[in-house]
C-alpha cells in the first residue's frame, strides 16, 4: 500500500554507485530518484518506501556508470491504509491520545496542522513519531479553530491521511 516500507533481496553486478529505486513507469531510463533509493553497496537487502499515490510503478536497478536500467520489476501500489482514531473536537491545550494504524515507514509522523499548511510540509514541534507505536499523544493548539491531524509519509514528503479536528 502507499507509503509502506518494502524490504527485498536482490542480485546484480553491484558496481560502484549502482542504485535500486522505485520509478513511475513513464520515467525516462536516464533518470533516477535519490530520495527513495537503495545504494547496492549497502547490501542485498534493499529498503525502500512505496510512493504516496496509488498506481503502477517499477522497481529499477540502475547501472550508474553506464546510465542504463539493467532490471525492471512491476510494482502495483494501492491506496494507503491509514486510520486515525482522533476525536472530532477537543478543548484548547488538552492532550489527545488516540489509536492509529498506518504504514509506519521510517520517519513517518502524525501531527496537528493548520489547514493551510502545504501537504508537503510537516511540524516537528507537536508530533508523534510512528516508530513509537500506537497510541499517539499530541497537545491541542491553544487557539480555538479548525485544524487537521495528519499522517505524514516522510520519505514521500506527502500527507497520506488527515482528519478534521475542532479546538
């Protein structure tokens, strides 16, 4: 599912600077992604994160020196499976403790945001690192208003799920 961590073994030439990465099927063969890649020099267990958007992708092995894709494996990414058990409303400054389910990929976060915060931005000041497990604990803003509790895929730089929260 979208945003989930993938671990898999691979076999290949393992030449200097070779990479394994996930690409959109229409990404030209001479392009690659460093933000979500595995350097083959790090060993045969590759660790990647699925894209944030459902669709068809490829896992590619890039020979860096030759600039050529040596292998492609299709990857179907489904909609993210995220559930945030947040209340609909809370008092200003109160502590929210709620269960959640999600991909829990490396560095994923759950946080409270103003609705106008761009979806590729996140807040560390009042966040829950998903690696710490469920439940999440956050502090409601001190100012009344409409906010969003967001599940953020750090590797993808994208919000996978959000719930409205009235303070």
